[in-house]
């Protein structure tokens, strides 16, 4: 006797074989292996019509996608408590952004914004003077240095950057404090409303609300308005390593942005300290959190970092990191303005931050958090309605229980006697091979299409037209999956009953998801809850519908109930997919010239298609035919491919309501190269232009003909960082750039560079000391020649770190009234100088960047900016590059 899902070959009689699979197709051994049909009345078993099946799946996906978008639009669920005043917070936002961009060192950042914050805080201090709380303010101007393994790794040095630090505590005093952090500085040429003025506006209003509570807080809160985050986390480092109040901080909340407006999401917590997640779950009015985001972000896949890292690594304190992630297309552009942020978005962020802070400062756990620090939490929200959170150890137990239940379900079929179980195992293995092969073929086909799109110059068509990518890459992936399984059904399984095949391929999908569940659980990843949901709900649904399937086959009733059983895990999984595309689509528009974005995007769409279609695969084997499905998918693919090939789908948009700008960096620079004798060997000037996406100047050249491939630059390996003024060490991402000759620049505060001393040490090294005076942003490049090596320096902990292909990058910035920058390093000279390399033992280069004021602009820059099309965002400034050899 065989199990009810053992695959049995039956004789094929030409076209009659298809008829035998119709409504009267009755497996003669269906009922738990019982082959005696005389013991029960004959039943009618159904196969689905492809039109019905396609409609059901399409409507199912469409409804769930609609629910995801509906949940994202509901920024504030229910009525606000009234404790947080979003209207007042918006006024703060508008005042902060009204001064324009606020780079470190500018009057806008160091004076105007600082004065506004102090003015508002002073009003709050006077207002609450009769209440139970006191407010103390300190303006910190720290100087320091540290190394960080971000963008390949570099060293940072800052001098007199600004921090506005506010301490709110009961008048009786407090020993333990929460830290709330935002930053008010911006990148050049962006008003920075979402990144991160809105967070500072929210913090001002949260401070106002807490200060005016009639009940005294149990603990205190330190509000840090830091003025140098865009300079790669400098001001937060200055606070946590140098400010006396930092020693009393027990945990923190960091408010950030990787997009503009929308919902703020908790995307990382910890390390460990599950009580923080529990506090957010208990207190947040409008929860939005995902442990998947935390593990993806901390993996380094997303090229970004926040002050969370500084507090974790240098302060050894746990925290919660929140960020706005929607509409990252205008992040760090001129479009990041206050009017792009809805008041409801401010309201929900304020409600959440206020409630969570209030909960934490009234909690006894804050005083002795070490008692509760061990362990991690699994946490995720369901459409923003509720957050599910439980300890990771509980999650591990739950994961393995689901895995055991799955293996018991499959093991029961594998243990049939009379070799039925053996045949089932063999067929299960074959089916798993077919599934994996279909995945690989689909991925390969989509990657080929993506390469063709890239090579024909039509890359990034999806940047503005997202759903077109689903019509091209999604239709291609789905079509290949359906085609592969249709071929398997008709050729490999030509004589097998279709209902049994449907059951088999459901089991295969369950097995593959269960394998991923076990693997992720063994790796200790909290994200294993995703495959747990994708196993538990389909398995439970299948068991509940076993009788319906056994007696009626693939009826419409069975199909509808089956899809309803998948609804909860699928709607959550589709929400996660929304997060992935919401984050990565804009990132691919600023990921440099070396990574073909269509290959990455096509792969993402294919993986999403494979995962979403996994529990629909068995429908293919329950269909009478897939001909019209394949025709429909093929037609959609061909039509979209034609549109893309003809250039109808332009990548960028200047639509003021939803801009999708192309990012271009322009520097009017003068480069000076000195020889070993100190004399100038060469000098030139020009507009150095970098495109931060894969299309380069392709779409710009028709508008500005002089920007063409004839002025493409080439990297000079004998010069630090190719001989160009890189602001950050990203030359590995942007290898295609252009250099258009232009007149020299003459900044009012030119670089002053001095070698103060050079001496040989008793241990065989050469110690060199320097003094530099220049603008607020400078980049120092050190390139020891072949055979030489740096042994120590005055930065960080004294040990040179993060060797980038033989080069070292030191990022420098200062606030107002900073003294000259003094530093030294020791170098071990080469034993045998390289005859083919540059003379001497080291090349030292310094680039100055003028991000604000009169020095930022030149007539040539202004003239060039006017030529750019409206859909481009050219960020421009003046720079210089000076190289010396020693």
C-alpha cells in the first residue's frame, strides 16, 4: 500500500491522458493508501481552470499589497492624546530649515541654529521654573579623533564642533539618564528638513512636554542636539567620550533619517538589552519596528551608519535607532524641505518618542539595566497595528517546534511500507531539484535581460517607474517559473496524476522553507521568525483543508480557503518586501558608477518573485493548462521590454510632488603637485564632475555637450587618491569621472601647509610634524611608497588603521574659531626604493572643500549649473588639491 501522495506512473494514451485528468480523475489509492474503491462512493475531484487560478492569485496579491499601502498611509492610528503638539514642532522645523543648508563650520550651523535652540530652551526653562523639573543647558565644543570601518575605513579628526546639550531632571536630582539624540547639521546644498531637522523639532517639543509634567520623573533625560553628524558621526563621539553628563547615561534613543517623512521605523536596538524593545512595544502609540531591518542594517549591506554606532562602540550603552525611510530619492538633496513632511508624520514620531521616553524614565530598569541586559528580542509589527515581541530564546524554541512539526508531517509520508515511503522520498528529491532548477533558470534569464538593458543604455528605467520593473523583471521571472514547471509536468511527469503532483510540490515548498528556518535558527538570527511564519501557517492550512482536498480536489472553495490561510504571513512578507524596495531603490541611484543597478534590482525582483510564488507553485500542477498564463506573461514582458528599449521610460523626474533627481557632484578645483625638492612640478584647474549613479553622463551630455567621454579622467596610481580631491573615501564606488578645464580658483582662505619638523628616531623611523590651516572641511591622504610603512601617528589611538590599498584617509572638520591643525606621523623608510615608483618614501596630499559662503561658488560653476536639466541635482562647491613628496 502507498501513501496518498506517493507519485505513481500511469499509462499514457496520447491525448486521452489529458482528459483523464479532468473532473472525474479519481486516484485509486487516495484514501490513506486504500485502493479498494468499492468501499466508498465515487467522488468528483476538480482541477482548476487557469483563468480562475490566475484571477485568484492576482486578486490575492493585489489585496494584500493594497493593505500594505493602506497601513503606510495611516500615519496616526486613532486620536492623538494631545500631549505632543505637532503644530508647534512644525514651527520649529520651519525655523531651523529657513536658514538653508547647515554644514559644519558655517554661520548657519554654528551660530544661527545654535542660537535658535538656546532661545527655545531658555523659554522652556522659564516656563517650568515653578514645576517639579529643572533644565540645565551646556554648549559643548569638543575636539577629538577616532577611526571607523565605514566606506572601507578611515580616520576622523574634529575640532570645536558644536553640541547643544540639555539636561532635564527632577529638582531633587537624578543619577540615571536616558539620552535622546538628533543632529541639526546638514550636507552641503540641502536644507536637511528630514535629515535631521524634523527630529530636532520633535525633540524640542518632547522636551517641552516632559518639562511641564506635573508628576516628577523618576530619572532624567539628556537631550543632545548635535551639530556634526554628517561629518561622519563626529559630534556624538565628542559628547559620549568627553562630556561629564555622558557618564550618567544608561540608554539612548537616536532619531535619524534615510528618507523624507512617512513613518519612523525602529530598525536596530541593543546590543542585547531586550528590555528596551519591551519598553517600545509597551509604550509606542503607533508602533513600526522590524528585527529584520536591524539584522540587514548591521550586516553592512546598506552603505550608511548612524550615531547609534558611536554610542554603542565608544559609550558601551544600549539604545534604540529610529529613522524615516520613505522617499529616499530626495534624501540629501535640495528637495528635502519642510513642506515635504506631513504634520501627521511629525505627530506620530512625537507621540512615539514622548511615550517611550516617559516610560523609560519612569522605569526601575533604567537604574540597573545590567541586570536585564542579556538576550535579544524577536520583534515585528503587523501593518502598524500591533507589535509582536518575544525573547530570542523563546523564538528559537518556537522555530524548532515548527520545524519538528513539519518533519513529522513529511516523515509520516516517508515511512509508508511496501516501499511507498522510499518512492516518496525519491520523488520529493526530484521535485526539489526541479524547484531549485526553476529558480536558477529564472534568475539567470532575468540577469541576462538586466545586462542587455544595461548594455543598451536603458539602465535605471525603474527609478521613476517602479511598477515597470515588475512588468519586465517580475513577468520574466514568473514566466520562467511557470514555463519550467509546465515542462516538468508535461515531459517529466507525463503519466502522473495531477492532484498528487500538486500535493508533492506543496510538500517540497514546505521542506525548502523549513530548511531555511532551521539554518537561520542555527545561525542565531532573530529573522528566522519569517520562515517560521511561512511554514506554520501553510502547514496548518493544509492540514485543515486535507479533507476538502481529498474529497473535492483543487476546487474553487479549496483554493480560496488555502489563500486565506496564507494571508497573514504573506501580508507581513509583502510589507518586508516594501521596506526592501523602499530602501534599496533610492540607494541604487547613489551607489556609484561601478555596480550595474539593473543587475541588482533585477535580482531583487527575481528573489521576491521566487519567495512570493513558492506556495503557489503547486497550483501549476493543479491546472488543466498554463498556455494563456504564459501568453499573458510573455506579452507583458515583450511590451515592457519594447518600451524600455525605445527609451520611453526615462529614469529621472523633476515632478515637484515626487522628484526623482539624478545626483551629480561638481567641484571647481585647482590641483598643485610638488616634487621631492618642494618645487611645483605641475598645476591645473578644472571642473571635476562625478556622477553618483551608473548612467554617468549619458543623459547629461545631450544637454551639456562638453561633458562627454573625451574628458574622462584616468587614475594616477602614483598620486594619493588618484590625484583628485575626494571628500570621502569612495573612489572604489565612483571610478568614472570627468575633468573639464577651467580657470584657477582663488578662495579667500587658502590652504596654509607647513612641514614643522623632520627627525630620525633612534628606532629607525622618520617622524614628521605638520601644521595645516584651512577651511572647515579638509581631507588628508597619506600614501607610503612601496617598501615604506606608517608605524604611528597622532590620530585616534596612535596606531594607523584602515589601509585602503596602500593609502590612508583622514577626514578633518572644524567649527568656528578653530586653531591650526597640528599632527605628526612616523614612517619606516623603504630598504630598497622602488625604481619604477615615485621618488621618496611618502606622498602627502591635502584637499580643501569650501561648502558655504562666498568661497563655495565661482562664475564657472554658476554658469555650468544653469545648463543642467531640471531633473538633475548638481551639488557643487570649490576645492583645492595639493600634493607633496617626502
